[in-house]
């Protein structure tokens, strides 16, 4: 349970604090291990040196003991030591050499001849008979006898030296640890500065400011790569939100316009129906006029609903039946249909430069493309004065980037469309002229349907000024070639 609480508390710290803490623990562990190894090595080296000096003093001492010479501190080794001659049972026969202060002596009990033989001159550390000090002791069996010569040296100087080294190691190790912690904190803080900017930017974005971006970073490290990816993601998110907002605005405007357009014929139908029910139509002529108006408004409402359904299908990008189509053939059929509706008009099919029209093959849905031309011709007939000529220009051109295009233009010679109207004429329910009201019979969706169908065929449509006055609707579609060319797939309309 305690370990879980510790891990939980550690996890609640900031990432920078966790890294500094873990790094400090590793540095402290490394300093501790190095200190222990260093102190142990120094102590072991000093003990080896002391053992060598004890061993070197044996030959002098054994000679002096058995020749009854006076033991001199100026001979043999220069270390302080005590020596004892033991019998076979480990009892002291006599001390050979003792330190002058006599403050303490080593504990040498139990060093029988068998024990000495078993240890075979192995150095050992024993406690002092008086006080906490320690002694270094080696027992030498004396040749040709059953006696043992024990030589012991105090470890006071070695222990003091090791203690001093330990204190210095702790002091300098602690100072090094503190310096390492401070340096690690600075380095981690500088390294985490981009993450701090990321955090601040994320907070501003969470507050609703999607225009924020992370700046002043190096693109060559991992944080730079992360920051670049985040900036790219933020751009996509901002674009998505902007697109969603624009879509919502368009949708609200579309629903409002559709409701308004549908409400008007419904009001007329309801008004005439209530007038008939209340007996407000005095004769057959008034009733016939009312029924005619009801029929007219019903047709208008039905046409509006059909156009709305068409746009909905286009927005869903439903699959159509595609085939090779020649725009020249579609233009000739559209001209014939328009002439049957308005025989007083001069409707001609010509080339783009006024010469003879040429074939302009495309790949697409024939019925949809016929609807495009029908809407444009209806628009030209409806909003131009009676008797005004109309031309359909057909041909092919090469775009600036080298792409071959099939082009069809519907040219009228009416009042034309200028300024902002030319930019917004393809919006749904937009009318370039406020005088074009319901008396014209339009729903305000015809050009929006044209733009949607052309867009599905990977084409473009725009309105230009006709030379001499009027409006020219220009449609550009990719050319379809029969020789060795695969059938192009238009957006949302796979080949069949």
C-alpha cells in the first residue's frame, strides 16, 4: 500500500520534477557506489601494505628472539607493532615487543598450533582488548619448533585515514550532487521549454482561439518534429472548423430560403382554398381563375421540391451512369428544344471563335449534362428580352498547364450579370436582379444545380460578359479521348 501511495505521489508531480528527481537519484547512487569502491580500495591497499610490512618484520624478530638479541625499533620495519611468542596450546610464552604507551593490545586467544597451521600466515583483523580500536595480526609458525610468533600492528592510523577519505567523499559527493541537481534542472527546463509553449498554445486553443500556433522551435529534433506535426494538425482543425461554420451558415441560409420559397406558394394555395370554402368566388370564372392559380402555385412548389431533391442527390454524390458524350450533340439538341419553346429566337450552334462547331468529347452522365444545358438555356430565355439571339459555342482548348479541355458556352445578349452578382450567381436561391421575382417562374436553384453537376464532372463553370453586352456561361470539362486513354473517373461517379 505504501509503495502504491509513493508511486501515486510521484506520478502527481510535473514531468520536469520527475525527471530531475530520477536523475538526482541515479547520480546519488552512482556517487555512493563510486565512494564505496574508492574507500574499499584504499583500505584494502593500505591493509596489503601493512601485511607486507608485518611479513617483512618476521625474519628480524624470529632471529632476535632465538638469539636473545635486544629488539630495536630502528631495525626491521618502521611500523608500530607488538609481537608475542606462543606455545602449542596458544598460550603466551612471553611478549617479544610491545608498544611504549601500552594503552591497548590485540586479542590473540585461541591461536593454537593447529589453527595457525590452518590459516597458513593469513592476515586477520582482531579487536583490541581495551577500547574500540582494531589490530592487524599475522601468526607465523616457527620452523623446527612447535611455537608461534604472532606479530600485530594497530589499525588506528588506517581507520583514521579511511574516515577522513570518507568524510571528504561525502562532502565533495554532496556538493557534486547539488551541482548536478541544479544543472539538471536548468537543462531539463530549457529542454522542456518547447513543451511549455505547446501547453500554453493548447490552453489558448482550448479557450477557443484556433489561430494559435507554436513558434520559435528547432525542427531538427524530436520536439521539433512533434511541434511541426501539431502545427499541421492545428491548421487542419482550424480549416475543418471554418468549413463547418461556413457549412452551417449555408445550411441555415438554405433552410431559411427554402422555407420562404415554399411558404409563398402554400400561402397562395391556402388563400384561394379558404376563399372558395367561404363562398368568396361568386361565379365560374372566378372559380376557374382560383383553380388556375392553385394549379400554377402547385406546379411551382413541385418544381421547387424537385430542384431541392436534385441538389440533395448531388450533395450526396450519388453514382450516375457514365459514358462517352459529345458536347456538340448535346448543344444541338438543346438548341432544337429551345427553338421549339421560343420560335421567335435565333439560336445557333457555333465554334468557340465563331467558326464551325467541332466535336468536344467528355466522360460523364448524359442526363445530368443535358440538365445543365437545359437550365442555362431556360435562364437565357427567361431573363433576356424577346427576340434576343442566343448562341451555343462548342469546341476544345488547351489549359495553361497543358490539360486538354472540352468547352461549351451559352451566350445571350441581354442585360448581363456584373460585379458581385457574377460571383454569387451560382449560390442557392440567389437572384442577381431583385426584379426577377416569381413572375419569371424561377426557383433560384437552376444555376446552383448547374454548378453542382459540373463540379461532379471535375469541371468548372463561370459567367463572363458577352462581347457587345449580355452574359456568357462558360463550362470547361476534361477531354475524353478514345485512343489508348483509360476512362476517367469523375468525382462521385465511377465508370461503368
